[in-house]
């Protein structure tokens, strides 16, 4: 495992722990819109949505209702993907 990959995995784990804590304490709703998630996580997030690996936690009403995703779900999936990739090396 390279140092850079390990640092990325640790950073993702810290982000997951932080998001989980903020959500549990009620400081943050713990949700992110699909548009913001695409900007933040890019192609990886879009691929996860297309492959049905992650689903919105709620969808606002209307034709173009905003899709909301739990940040903890996104970060958990990201950590799992990184850990799997490291184990395959």
C-alpha cells in the first residue's frame, strides 16, 4: 500500500467519522443534494448512482425534485471502495 493511498483512506475515514458525529449530535442534517455530491465526488459518485450502489434518502416533490443523499452513506461506500482497492494490491 503506497503512502498516498493510505493517507487518502485515512482522510476518508476521518471524514466519515466526522459526518457521522455531526449527524448524531443534530448539528448537521447529514444530507447532500445530488448536484452538490456530483461536484464534490465527481464521476465516482455518478457511477455509484448509475449502478444503484447508492440511493437517495429522500426526493423532493415535483418534476425536477431534488434528490438528497446521506453523506454518511456516500463516505461509507467511498471508504469501502478504497479499502477493497488496497486489499487487491
